[in-house]
């Protein structure tokens, strides 16, 4: 399994986006001491991500693709939440997938996709 690490700068914004909006769950978090950067793991439907406030762990503006089984249902779920900073739509690509693209508050991009079925 590959576990991507995304750089974050604000725990409250990260929780609002990843947990409340996208529906990931918090698996664990770690801090070496009070007032040190936080590092945590989230997961959803077999996808695991690490989010880090540590300067050297990752660069903001990264991108990943996550294969999803029922993109239309997930899109409907996200649309119902009325998250004020995103309103993604599903797009068909020339390479026979449908995609739902979201950008987190730290400029990291997540592309949820599934193979296109005609």
C-alpha cells in the first residue's frame, strides 16, 4: 500500500475539509510535544492519507488520484453538505474515466475517479 502525505497548515481547516466534508475518519494523531507540528492519519473506504504540519514532510500543491466505486453517489453526498469552499462536478475524461476533482485548503488536489461505463 502507498500512503501519500499532504502538507497542511491549519488543523481546524483540515478537519473541516477531510473529516466533515469528504467523510474520512481520523485513525490516529501524533505530536512529539505541545506546540509542535501535528501528524495524523485519516482513512475512507480503504484509502489512507497522512496529513502533516511538519515543514519537511511534503510540499503544498501535491495531487493524488483515488479510485472510487460509486462516484455518482459520493458526488451526491458531497453536494448535500453544501461546503462553502467547494462545489465539484463530475467530468468525463478522454481516457475513459469520470472524475470528481477537489482542492483542499492547502492547495493539495484530490481526484476521485472511476472507469467510465457507457
